[in-house]
C-alpha cells in the first residue's frame, strides 16, 4: 500500500522535469524557483543579476535540488531565445516556464512619461509574451507537452492608485494567458496565470508608503501581506502534470481574500 507521501509525490511531484523561472532572481520568482526545486524539478534560475541568481541556486542545492543560473533580458527576443537554447544545452528538455520578470512605477497618471510607461509595459507584458512565444512552440513539439505559468496581479482585477501602467499590463497578461491557453490546449501545453495580492516584493516596498500600506491592510480580510512561500502551493498545482492536468486558462488569486471580498 502506498503512503500518503507517495500519493502527494505522484500528484504534485515534478521529478524528471525541467523548469525555467524567468525573474527567478527576484523575491517572488526566487521563492517559486526554490519551491519548484524542492518538488523535484531541475531549475533554471533566469534573470539579470548573476549574484542573486547564484544565491538562489545555492539555496535550491542546499535543499537537495538541482539548479543553474542563466542570464536573460526578458524583454529582448534574442536573449529569451538564447535562454531556451541554453536550457536545452544544459538539460535537453524544458517542461515548465514561469514568467515572473517585471518592474513597476508609482507615478500619478498625468505625470507618467512615455519612457516609464513603456518600461513597465515591456517588462511585464512584452516579456511575458516573448517567454510564451519562444517556449510554447518548443513544448508543443515535445511528446510530454509542457506548462506555462504567467504571473499576474490582484491589480489586474481591482484598481490600486498610482500603478496605472502596471495594472494595465497585468490585466493584459491575464487576457493573453486565456487566449494562449485556448491556442495551445490541443497541443498539450497548458497556460495559466497566478495573481498575487500584496506581497513584500522589492517593487512593492519601493512604491507603498505607510498610508497606502494601512489602506491595503484594511481592505484585505486576512489583514496582512502575503509571504513569498505562500505562492508555491498554487504554483505547484498549476504546473503539475497530474494535479493540474485539466487546468488551463485559469487565473488563480492568492491575495488573502482581497479580491473575493471586494464588492
């Protein structure tokens, strides 16, 4: 008789698979990379900072996982293609992609410059598009297919003042995800989007003052920020070939009740 641990491993385990986490050098992307590694996958931590990438690799290895760092500029097609090529040279396959790169800007709408607008849109929406467009066709050509997890935001559904470009980009990421899910479903590639609420990521710390933090706390039923590791369970569900096998085009919110309780 198999144990409960065996059952959970069969359901959520990622052994024998390879995951690429674009933005794995960041706070949330790094937590996802570490969680995916502990679930058994070999992880490519991809980002701009080699130093932070190597730190994530060490953390994954310290927990018994296998990982490498590969550089990428997520909003540059040639760089994303080089990331795919490097992953295949390293591991010979790619089963999962997490698109978690991006930046933010907290400027009043009337004052947003074209440069700031395009910087946010390119880092959030264009980078997600490039990751999907480069990786999905390769996954579709594999017998086992693949899974893509894009990162949206609670602000894709509900407005938050002074993050106009970010909210617009994240809403577009959700829409893009649903369209790509329909496109690639017959090709055995699932595409889902995970929408975090308010987490202590670097970009949030930069844009939130004390008053806005207090407003978020009042609007969140759990009355706190999320912790990065609290995204891992939902991510494993969406990425898993077994547990998430009939899930595609889904947008799952991990936000302490912020979305569901706002009427």
